[in-house]
C-alpha cells in the first residue's frame, strides 16, 4: 500500500523530492518546532533508503528550517521571540545594502533573470505549491544579492536569509488559507516594484521598496507569530536611522 508521503514524491533527484515533502509537512504544521526528524522513520514512511533522507535533512538544515543537534539528530528549528527579532533586524539591514549595491551594478541580463523568476512564481499560487513558491522567492532575493557583484555580501546575505523564519510565515497560510490570495498578490506587486527600481538603477527607490517588502513580513511576525511589536519596531527604527545617517 502506497503511503501519503510516498505519493507526494515526484520526479526530481530523490533528495530534493524528500526535501520538498518534508518542507510541505513543516510549513503545514505537521511537524512542529522542536519535533525530531528521524531518518529511520522518514525512510520507512517514504519507502526509500537512508542516504537520500540524510541528504534531504542536510538541505533542510541549510535552508534554515531545521537544526542539527550534535549526537542527537535533526529537529525542526525552534526560535525564541528574541531570535526572530534579531534575524528580522539583520534581514532589514542586508536587504537595504544589497538593494543599493544591486541597483548600482545590476546588468540587463540579471534584470531579465529576475523577471523570469517572477513569472515562474505566478504559476505557483495554490496552498500546496507554497513550498515551491518559497524556494523561488529565496532564489529571487539571492539573485539580487548576486547582482551586487560582492561575493562577501552574497555569503552574508545567505547566512541571514537562512536565519530569517520566513517558513513560519508560510506556515501561517496553512492556518489561515483565506489570506493566501492577498498574500500572493502583494508579494507579486512588491517583487515587480523592486525589479522596476533595480532596472532603472534607482538605488534610493530600490532600498525603499525592498525594506517595505521585508516590513510586510514584520507585520505577519507580529500578527500571526505573536512576536512583540516593540522588538520589531526597535529593529525597524535602527535600520531607518542608519539609512538616514548614510545620506
């Protein structure tokens, strides 16, 4: 008898199929923060060997959804409110820096690449497609970091992006599916505004719309994940102050 998790597998490299299936379960709340992801159990449920499961768990750790605990295994990542606020503040800072640098250095080919990602994201608007949409969104923002031409900045951005709990925001969509249509629409519009500013090499505008995009996530952190508003506003004000001083 084919299990539910086996039926979720598609035709990608096996480790990516398993990663996608586990990703869906995490953001759908079937695995809660702190739950252990046991290789043996997952391999048995999916009807696969241990090796691709271990590789898939490595991908989950790299993406920030899970954490590896020495001598214990891998578990869904837990984050305190303070951790979330700190990751949010660093994401705001790096988003502003990468937007400004990308606006200065981006090429027409890179702008075209960003537009292609946006078009691909428009094809994935259903609730069960949100894990793939999330990966495309990560690809979109990573491409902007790449457009800076600053290798160190790209590495820093990856570290901060992995620390930012955007997967928890996607999990909120599974609890409140009525939010999906507006969320997808607003994200699409925000991404278009970012690309428009970058294509015009308008650094100030690129910074503004990029920060607005991340601050929209801040509203979700407050409303649906119960992160204290004062922690989030403090981080926002710090970044706004830095930007004003730099002008």
